[in-house]
C-alpha cells in the first residue's frame, strides 16, 4: 500500500471516528474542542478539514443529525412530546428546534407527526451503513479530487522553512471585510517613517482566532507590515515577532471571494500530505496591492505551521 493511500485511509478513519461519536451521542453536549480531540486535530484545523471533506460545517452536521434523529423517533411511533424530544437531542428550546426542523424539511414537526410515513419516505433518502452515515473511500476520493483540481488551477503549495518576521501591526476585531480601514490607519502611521518605501516590506495578516470557532464579532486579526527590528512602535501600533519554522506555504492569486476556498484547500493539502499542524501563527503574506491588479486579485502566501 502506498504512503499516500495509507495517509488517506488514516484520515478517513479519523473523520469516521468523529461521525460515529456524534451519532452515538446526539443527546449530549458536543463541543468543538472535544470533537476535534477525537480526530487528533486542533479545533482550527479540524473544523476546516471536516467542512471541506463532508461538505458542511460541523455545527450544521450535528444540527442536521439531531433533526433527523427526532424525525426517526417520531416515525417509529413515539408519543413523547415534540418539545421533550427537542431537549432530549440537544436543542435549547422547542421553538428553536421547530424553526430548524421546518427549515430542513419544509414542514413543522407537528405536521410531520400527523402526516407520517408517506412524507418521511419522500424526504429522507440518506444512504447509510448500519443506520449510520459514513464517509466512504469513494466519496472521500471524489471530494479530495475536486479540491486537488482547484488547487492545481489556483495554487502552488510547498513545505519550507520561513524566516522570522518582525511586524508592526494594529489589532482588528470583527469582520474580515472591515480590516481595510485598519490597514489604512497603519499605512498613515508607517508612511512618514519611511517604512513603506523599503523594497522588502510586505503586508501581512496574522490570524489569532478561527471564525468557524469564535463568534465573528470577536474574531481577532493583526493587520501588519514587516519592519526592521529597530523600529519603535507607538500609539495603537504594536510590534510582534512571527516565529521562523517549517510551514506549508500556498501561493494564491485570488479575488476577495476566494479566501475561504483557499484556506480550506490548504488545510486539506496539509492533512493529505501527512503533516501535523504545530503551535504557531497562521498568516497571510501579501505580494501585491490588489487595487493595482487588472482583476483586483490578491497575490499572497497562506502560511500554516507544520511539523
């Protein structure tokens, strides 16, 4: 068996182990941190890997499985009140469950109970093994092949040693599309100091939180530029070191809408290559001013620390 196939099968095993656990514990709290520990990935990495391979976020998957579980219990003739079932399978209130159920099936849980098997047979067409969904090798290969095709058309990825970077930065907390204003303030600070004229200067975004894990209004990033170590910060501008080390580095030329796909593809590439994500800063290193690009695209490196 080839090394790549061995890695792929181990990867499938990790995801299926989480799927098994979820489906056996839908009546319990399922925090992301615990689920990621089952997969032996960090929460940041696990969330992106799960989304890319399974095709939905971990939260959406758990919610869907809980809805389907309640539907199955109802179809088996249970007379347990719907609100009690909702609580039994992880929903915080009957109203939130009813909204989720109606959104998923297009019918309220009460109507579902009344109309019975005929409705259920039309809307539940999930293939399963022993009553559980599994990520099959064929499904995995299909998804991974699609991601690899996207990478081949949009990226060049390699593992290499990256140097230590010293950066001047301003923190930004909140939505990504608002970080441009923070960069504007940083450039106003850096311009009079002559920092923007250095041919070695790069802009950089350092990520401290994952928006799939942290509420968007609380996600923190650092909008930065690379500087010499003797530059002094002042006011709202701080300095930090981005440590040197081994990184998976993907070069992309993408529009603003391509960032999520790029990050997800990087995480899949790392796992496919058998690398482990180590502690360290995730960052984007930009090589152009996207406003000067004929298609307003960003040319950047996405850097993930690996071992």
